[in-house]
C-alpha cells in the first residue's frame, strides 16, 4: 500500500479530474437535473453511492473475472447498485425520485462509473479504489450542487427553497430551462479551465 498516495487519489477528483468540468463526463445528469440544488445534490449522492460500491466490488473480484466477460460483469454489478439507489430514493424521498425521473436508472450507462471501474478499480486494490471513488463522487456532487445553486438562485430567487432575493427580483426563467443549463455549464467549464491555467502559470512561471 505504501506505493499509493491516498491523498492524491482523493483530491484529484475534487479538481484535476473533476468529472463534468475537467473530464467533461457525466454531463447529461449535470444538465438535466440541476434546476434546483436539492436535485443536484441527490443525483450526486446517488452517483457517489453507485460509484463507491462498484469500485469496491470490481477491485475485489478483478483477479477472478475473465477478461472476455469483464465489461459485462461490471455492467451487471453497476446495475445492481443503481437499482438499490433508485428503490431507496423512491421509498424514502418520493418527490426527489419523481423530480430526477429516469436519470437515476440511467446511472447504469454513466461513463463516470464504468470509466472508473475499467480505468482504475480493475487495476488497483480495494483501499485506493475506495478513495478514488469517494474523491470523484464528492467532486461530481459538488459540481452538480454548484450548477444547482446558480440555476435555482437566478431561476427562482432562492437556494434550497429559501428565498434570498426579494420581491424586486424578476426570475430568469431561462435558467431553469435547458438553455440555462448549457449556459451555466459552459460558464463553469470556462471558469475552471481559467483558474487551472492561472495556477499552472504561477506554478511553472510561464
């Protein structure tokens, strides 16, 4: 285990490999469900749960699964945990489950999940795979929450249904529509890239 830098495996998901804004992965749920903060957080946590369970499972069985059926096996594992997450949300949080619609079941085909299983968990032991999943999952959740904050604030004048802007504020309806989602997503991708380039310039001096 000494060869693994667990802090690096964790923090890369928070910035260097943050899924929507640096890797441009998981964009469908990021665009579709972030018209409110609570929806973004719920979708992020559901994805984190599936990602964590899938990474641990794939890492645990990576040496006994034949390469010919590797991907199919991973998809079955991911589908199992997605079903658990979908049923949990439907049973415990029906309004959120209804608001997220088909995007929770579609986690099965989320490229973040299969990408981490194939690109990391099947090559590494359980502990670093667990840390990798937690970092990427938290980064994804924070990304969706950030989009939800901007869209809900300007679309409804509130955050988490708490009214922050007074009666003077005229809601920007476009922010809760698909066009607003693309606008906010593009703005945040540009902002993250700008800050990354600025940091690299300061670090390397050019």
